C-alpha cells in the first residue's frame, strides 16, 4: 500500500512524506497537504550560559561560578534539543476534520534545565564534559548540582477556523527557568495561519511577538523557518528581561 | 545638615559605589553593541556551507559527507575551507556533526556569514573558525589549552584577509566578537560576560540596577532635602 502511494506521489511530482496523504486535483499543482504539522521551538544555541547568584536556592552558586546547560545546537529542522516546544498538526482543508486539527497532536513540551559547577564541569574546549552531563549526584558542589523542569501551565495551543479552508493557531507561553527563585522568562505569543483558500498557492502567515532571547525556529508543513537568532544582534540572556518584539513572516505553504 | 539627611546621602553613596562597577561593565557592553549595530550587520548562512559573492565561491567541507550517521554522532577532524578552489584550511581539529548539513554541522566551531560594513557599503563573506590547535591522536581529539579564533574575510574582489586572535582580543575590531558568539561554547560579551547570564531577581534586577538607581535617588533626596531645609 505504501509503495503504491509512493509511486502515485512520484508520478504526480509532489514531494511526499511516507505515510502522509496529499490533496491533489487533476491538472493543477495543488500542493497543500492534508496534514500541516507545526513545530515551534525556543532554544539556547550556546553549550552553556552563566548562572548568576539567586541567594535563595543554591547557596554554593551565590559565591562560586555556576552555569546552566544550553541546547548546544544551531538552526536545523531536525534539532532535538530545546527549552520549550509546541506542536500541532492542522488539517485546514480537510472537510472530514471539522476541528481543523488532528486530535492528539497538540503538545506543550519543555526539556529539563540543569545547573552545574563551572570549575569542575567545563572541559578545555569550553564545553560541558561528558562526566558532568552524566553526573547523577545532585545537591553537592561539583559537576551537576541541580535539575529542574519548568511547568507548562502557561503554554497554550489554541485553534480557530479563520476561513473555510484556513486554520489559525495561537501559540503562546511564558516559561521560566525552574531552578532559581525568580528568573526572567522565555515569552512568545504567535498566531500562525495555514491558508489553503487558494488551491494553487496555499500560504502561511506568522504574526505576534516574541522575546529577545533565546533563538526561535518553526517547522510548518515541510518548510523550516529560522524565526529569530539573537546572536547577530549581540543579544544575550540579559535580553530575557527585555520587552517582547513583533514578528511577522509569511510565505508559500508546502 | 541633620543626621537623617546625612544618613540618607551616606547610604546612597554606599549603594552607588557598590553598584558602580557592574553598571559600568553593563554600560560598556551596551555601548559596544550599539556601536556594532551602527556600523555592521551580519547574516549567517544556516542552510548551506557554501557561499558566493560576486562570483567568488567559498566552501566549507569535511571528509564525512558520505555515510550513515545518527543525529548524536560527532567526529573529530579538521575542516576543509576552499576559496575559489584554493585550500586555505587550518589543520586544527574541530568537532563535526556529520548527520547535519548547514550551520549545525559545525556548531560552535565554524561559522559562515555575510558581513556588511554599513558605512562603506562593502560586503564580504566571513568564515570564522575556533582553532585550539588540537590534534588527532589515535583517532581521538587531543585537546590543547587556550582558545584562538581565525577569521577569513573575503571581499567582493575575492581578496582574502586572515585575522587570528585570542579570546582577549575579541573586541578589537568590534565585529570579531559577534563571530565569537557563534564559535565559543559559552555565551560571551565584548569585554565581559556581565550580560551573558540567565537573569534572576537578584542579578541584575535588584543588584546592580535597583541598588544603583535607589542609591542615586537617596543621594538626590538627601541633597534636595538639605537644600530645602536650608531655605
């Protein structure tokens, strides 16, 4: 069955993902997929970032250099590390799906934050060592000191039908660093529209606002978007406390 | 001057004095950032490891383009850098993620960007590389102490300029530091890492910002109160 579908896709010259159906119409290059998966992520490109004193939680780090683990990656559609991630699969043009999205595909995800002693955890090349990453003894003053996972209660994925063949999803959140007593948050509030009204040229639109740190990326359909990189602008973790900035992007939806 | 005004001024002076050093460092980072933004802009290449400017082609590659790799795989090897076909590689060993294409393949070690000098309008392509001088011993990376960086700046005429510098020399000229952000594994600033933290309530909000502003207000209130009382 899968081979038959693949042959059909290849014959019609439509890029396909195995197991995913594509809406097609004769004599038209209609590209909108039935399923439009969206994955939004915020990630810290650096391997590690300094942890300032908080004078509440880990006294050792109030007087000794400590660091948080970063996501240690650049923009890539297959990035597996992130601070926060939201997912949903829209079906904007499928009349069989009145909700406009696939049930069970909505996800609000966070990856654990980890605090390390800087002096014992950094190798000569500046990266966290494998020994530090694998440390399971917490609450001491060497290698990994603490691990925490932020709550997802502020994260929201809300869908509305914007038009008969267009779905709108709001991705929002205000997620903190769970380890110190108080930290400035990763903040975003985006509206994404997958619009299949035009059969020959479906489009996506992204608008809203996001914080000045960390980096943000998004996969929509088969496209990968580098939404924001703080590094060329010289922005740092300090920018987490700055007001949000508007974001606006649109293009063809494939 | 009554004791209350004196105490207010003295308290303010203590707070301002205690906050002055980090505030100075923060101000210097902000000033350097604004200066960079006024003079330069950079556009990293995330998707490819090839760039072209005015017909001049720059390629960053390695020996692991073929083969089956997993996302978590890393290999230690030198990268090859070609400018118009000419090999300008450094023998230093870097970490390569062979599964990936684009920026993530050499994340933290090699970066390729476009640099625009806003004043002159000149564009160039910059390949930045972290060169520790590491070597391969029995297939494993032998890490050498010290961090150095190498920039290859290729202008529209194909002329290539090489800059080598240490971490301490990253802010002169200013654009170097922005490349170091892509090449150094830890978030780092122009002159210090005072802004490169995950901010908490204590730092930098209460200290030094609130303490500095509060101290200044206390001094102003103390001096103002004394002057009003004198009238």
